[in-house]
C-alpha cells in the first residue's frame, strides 16, 4: 500500500500534534497510508514530547538557543528532515520564524489561529479576540518566505457569541485547529 510520511514540528503543548497522531497517524485515506515518522521540537521541556511518546514516537530536540544564527538553526532542521523520506512537513505550533534556508528547501504547511491575512504573527488569538471582528477562525497555509503569508489551503470561521470570554474564544479556535489541520494533511497527501 502506498504510504506518505510526515514530519511534525512543534514547540509547546502539542495538542495539534496529538490531533494528528490520534486522527490520521498510521491510518489509510483513499488507499494511502499516512504516517508520522519524525517529530522535532525546539524546547526540551515541551509537553508535546510526552504526547508523542504515548504513540511510541521519540522527539528529536533541536534547540535554537544552541545556534548563533537563525540560518544555522534552520540548516540543522533541514539536515534532520532530509534524513527521512518526508512527503510533507507540518508546523503544528512551531513558534519560530523560519528563514529561506528552510522555506526554500522544505515543503511545509503551517497552522495559524486566525483568518489570514488578518492577525499575522505570534499574538493572533488575543488580537483577533480584542478586534471588532464578529467572526474568528483558523487557517492552514503553505509555508513561504513570508511569515504567515503562504497560499491558503483551508480556513474555518466561527461567530463571536454575545459576551464571549477570551477563554471560550481560544477554546473554539483550538477545537477548529484540531479539526482542520488533520483534514488539510489528508487533503494534500491522499
Ligand atoms: C496553536 O494555537 C497554533 O495555532 C499556534 O500555537 C498553538 C500551538 O498549540 N501557532 P499546540 O502546541 O498544538 O497545543
């Protein structure tokens, strides 16, 4: 059976990594088996490392603080990914700005917790909540050399409820993330 191999890069809790592992890892879609064969994290104490271990996956730790430039760190990422026959790299809460050393050589998608092109950058959930927008949402896009600027793959929006708390807004965003990231991967690979 043909299989497609993905690498997942994360930096923190790893709830999106877990969504991928629970929903599509080692599962078959349209005759294609999808498998996570590599997890990379830049934070040695990230909870996502334990989530990966539940699925028998060891995480490769590559700490950006051990490199003097962004380019050297990115080169290390590319070197590690290149050891595997990867079909798609997934940035699932990987909190690093990537340089062309990475974006020019790696076919990757990224998850962003807003309706791009609105609210790019690292504070999207708070900025979207504090905006006057009547909808919030999530985007999955191709990684390009422009931060949060690559071609869109999938988006899903939700309506702001009256007096909606930030916590409820954030919870809604994560719920949608856990749906559309695995869906996007299946759409691309199968
Ligand atoms: C997600 O909200 C993602 O959109 C953002 O970082 C968060 C990662 O969450 N880039 P987790 O580590 O997958 O739980």
